[in-house]
């Protein structure tokens, strides 16, 4: 007897049959005709990844030194993570927040353990860093300590200049960049930005009317800029003295990126809440908000926040797998060793003016070559030269390059970029000089 051709038994067509195959140029034409232009024109069409490398639609290989902006903690197509995701999806994919799953509970327990969170701490799962910060924004709004007992009413949230906390409306209110904020005003009210690293300004602004202070241990989008020594500890003292929450955004710095589980891990500071995402799922979308202690964990109650997909079995299984590999295979030690190696080598290059960062979150400012005007976007030209040479890096500023590669990057892989960088800067400078000459001729 033949097997009936039902949806359950019909052979599954490969994804290439469903989407087709084409050149990068053709894909980009189709992209411009079908997707909103909020990201501009994509730099390349990527079709495959393995470890620290990716390949585009035309077969060109690239060393991925950006890791999906600090997302692909274990590189691309990690065999253990992909097997766990496949197994979980084949078992139970989504159940909604009316139910829970073993992977959700186990991941929450693991994060509380890694964060050394005190008894009564809790976790809320979302799908991204922006969503984790949106939950943190709501948490801050519920800090009404002193209200109703003669104390000042809390209406203010403080963030730092240079901050990036996301692009949804609440997270955007926390984000400092005017170009991101102004088109969407009015944003949620009550957010004040103080100068980065200025403790006197922080003391003057954080008072009994403050609900929370948001900060990043290292501002990634600002060019990988760490908080000054001692700033975090003093921020903790200032917020505690006035009853404001200290909320730390570790979306980019968390989950081993700096060579420790969390960038604040060696500071001795216990925040009131901490947001995570990016590397947590090893490439699978997931975000988390950890609240520290029972009082902070009780600020949001049933029905006051939620998400359809947050904490689903597949995402939490992916995160558990990612944490397991980092913990069991010496990945944090590799991050520290390779990060030290890269920063040391960069600092010796005449093309590099300054190096910042920790672990494998690295920013470096380019020295301006002769003949290139000071207002030229040298970093963007280096990014383009890097793509042509097979390297993916990022330019958060006109003179700044950011590296956030997979945490499994090897010294040999890093050295291929370090050896190529002087020539990349030279090519970028030549391209800018030629462009400037053409502009003058026209």
C-alpha cells in the first residue's frame, strides 16, 4: 500500500527551492522592492556561516569580527546549539505565557546563579534587548518609594549622554542620540540625560524625585566607551541614598563578552535590575530582565507586563545551550586572552590612535592619514575596504571601528585582520582622497 500524500508525509522541499537562488546584486534589487528602507542598503547578502566565517550569495568568504553586533557568541552554526534548537523545536516550540516549560524555569535559575542574585530575585524573558529595557522602563515607573508618606513624588528617570538602550518608544526615551529621538517626539516624559562620566552632574540630578538611573558599563554604540573607574560604585551609592533604582544595561556587554559573565561582575556592585540579550541566545532571539531582591522583583505584578513569545521553549533552550558551552569549554578564558592580544596589537599600530574596551568588545580610533580631511568618514571607508578584503567590522563613529566577534575567535584568525588593517586604512584613505578630488573637479 502506498503512503498517502498528506502534509505530514509529503517530502519537505529545501529552503533554496522556496526562496530561489540568485546573485548578491539580484537579491539586493529584490530587497529594495520588498523591504522597508529603515536599514538603508545592506552591505552584502549573506547565505551561510560556520564558526567565525560567513559567505555571501556570490561565494565570497568573510571573517566575521562583528558577530551580528555581539550576538553570535559561539559563532555561526555551532553544532551543539543548533542540535538543541532543532531537538526542542521538534518537541515543543511555543506555548504562550499561560504556561511555562522546563527550559524557561531552568534558564531563569541559571541566570540568577550566574548573576549571584540574592534570594527573592526574579527573571522576565523577552525577545530582544530593546524589549528587556522596555520592561526595565516599566519597572522604574513603578518605583514609588516615599510616595504617599510625605516624600517627594518620583517622576524622573536619569540616563547618560551617549547611551543607547533601544528604539521602541520607552527605550528610545532612554537613548541619547538626537537623530534617533527627535523624529518621534514626544517621547515618554521624565527622562533626563546627564554628561557621561561626570559624577558631580549625576549627584546633582539624582534625587528623591528620581525613579531610576539607567547606565551601560561600556557604551557600545558610542564607540566602546567604558565608565570611568569608580563611577559604577558611586552611582550605586547615590541611587541607594535617595531610593532610586540602579538599572544596568548589559545587553551588549553581558554573557561573556568582556571575559566575565557580566561586565559589572568584578565591581562588587549589585544593581536593582539588569537587562540582557544579544549573546544570550547564541544567535536565537531572546532578552531577559533580572530583578535583584524581593522588593524590586515585586514592583511589577500580574498583568502589568507581558509578551507572547518571550521565554518560549526554543529560545530558552538555545540560551541554556549557549551558556553551557561558554561555561564548559573555557570560552571566558579565550575571550580574555584573545581580547588582550587584539588590543595590545592594535595599540602598536601607527594607524590606530586609541584602543578601548574589555574582552572581545573593542573599539579603536583611527589616526587620520595625511591628505584626509578631519570631517571625512574614515571609519566607514575602512569598513568598505574590509568587506572587499573579506573582513566584517563596524563603524559607530567617523573615526571609530568596533569589533564584537564570536567569543570563540582564535588568535590566528584575529591576526589575519591585524596584519591587513594598515593596508585597509591606506585603501580607505586613497578612496576618500580620490572622492574629494572628484568633488572639487565637479
